[in-house]
C-alpha cells in the first residue's frame, strides 16, 4: 500500500473508497436492525470482491444472476446465496442448486422443469417464484422490468396456483433508482394481486432498485413500510437486494488526457471509454459528474470529453473547467463503482481499467490490473 496521490495513479483506474462504502453499509444495516428485513448484495451491480470482508460484516449475503455470480458469492462472500435467472440451463442448474440457499424461478414452466431436480441436489434449498406486479415508476423502458411484454417475472394472469404448496416465497423487482414512494405504490399493487398467496410462505423479496443510500432518501419511512408490511402478513421475512445502493457514491474513475482535438470545439480524448468503461452514460443515458468541472460554458474552458475507441458516439459529454486541459492531465469521473466495471468490455482491444481500493487512512491498494492477456484469453 502507498499514500494516494491521484495524479500518480496508473490510468484508467476505478478506485473504491472504503470509508464511503462503509457509510452506505451502515445505512443499510440500520434498515435491517430497525425493520427486521435482511439485505443482500446484488452482484450484478457491485462485485468488487476485495471489499467483501467489509460487506459481510453488515449484509447477509449475495443475490446472483446465474452460475458464475453464485460461484463468486460462494467463494468470496459466504452468507446466504440467492440465485435468480430469467431461464436456468440444464447443464448449470445442479451446480447452482448445490451452492445456493435460495433459487428463484422466473416462470411456472421453469419451476415445473427443475423443482424436483434441485430439491434432490439440495433438500434445504428454498425456492420461490418471481412475479411481475405490472407496476413500476421507472421512466426508462430499458430498465423497467414491468414494462409491457416484459420477460421478467410472472404476471397474475399467468400465475399457476398449483405451485403454492411448494413455494417458500415470492420475489418481485420493479424499481430502478427509486425512492420509498415508488416502493409503496408497487407494494400496494403487489399485495392487491398476490397478497392472498402469502399465507404460509416464509418470505417476500422486494428486489433491488431501492436508492436507500442516496442523500434525501427517507430511510425512516422505508423502515416503517417494511414493518407495516410484515405485520400485515404474520411477520413474514422480507429481503431487499440492492446493488447500486451499496456502491453509490463510493468511488471514482481516474483517466488521463491523451490528446486534444479542435473541430469547432476542443475535444479531449481520454485513455478510457464511455462505450467500454461507462456504458450507462450511453445506455440510460445520464451525465457523469467530473471532479472540478461544470456545465458547458459555466466556466471559462469547455471541452468535449471523449473515449479512445473508434465508435463515433464514444463521448462522455461536454464539461467546463476553470483552467485549460493539457495532454497528461488527470480527469476524474465521480460515482463510477456501481454498474461500471461489472459491465466493462474490451471493445477495440482497449485496456480495461485497473481496480483499486483507498482505505480509511488514505492508503492506496492496487487490487487488479489488466493487460493484453485479458483481451486475448477471452477470444479464440
């Protein structure tokens, strides 16, 4: 480890700040302690397993999206492992059942196909069905699991009541960066449609998308909502499985200016990429915050920040700075720990950003670096 001088960090590099991560974990733990709910980490949003020793001190385990995430949870985290997939595969389902505590089926057909098989592999395995309440506050269809014609979860119209004697719980996931008001609306519809099926079940999983650690989120109200739900349903166990709320605002991406091109405006080409390293900038889309920068023309020097791939639209956005940018300068994108490195690609053979951790004493620990072998070995 070494004391951190950000300008000396080899770039590109994601840096997770342990103090900020622990701040988020303490908020989530308060929800657990005061509501009786259990919170598990959604690996699809945050899977920096170098931080798992800290996370396991607060959360109850992980939710996985398939075999490989389940294996990572089993190997690196411990605790409960909940595994869900839109469709399990014949050649993976036994391995998943063997290391999971819960398996979540997406459809009655998948349940009928695999239930006896997975219970034979793991008699203690709890099984549940993901349902679709057909209610969501998500404004972006790309991230709305309850959009029309969604493949995610079973609607009431297609619910198979013959499953009820075998179900340990129900799951729903209807939120994306939402507040507690959105959860209350979804819960109202969920209970209206599926509440009568909860008698005798062991748990309900409220899914992810809860923006619990964002400034202004009404944590006290969330606790009350969970407690009231549990009291209405014989103190049934409740799970939440955030990913973004764990990694929210707890790290940054450090990049370097490689060149500055002039084409009716100044364009700074970085050693990073929106397409390969910050995919939600293009997919959602959203504007990432850059340390020390403002909106275009808000400060004296405006630049378009762009990636180092051949994709014409590989652009992070337009930002204004107090002083001119120069080749070799450091540019830092804030809040780049969740839903970034888990989605990275090696498009164009561009180097994957390194992964690092900054501890509470300011010590910098490079956890993982990537090179040509990473690109080569995932190809053939």
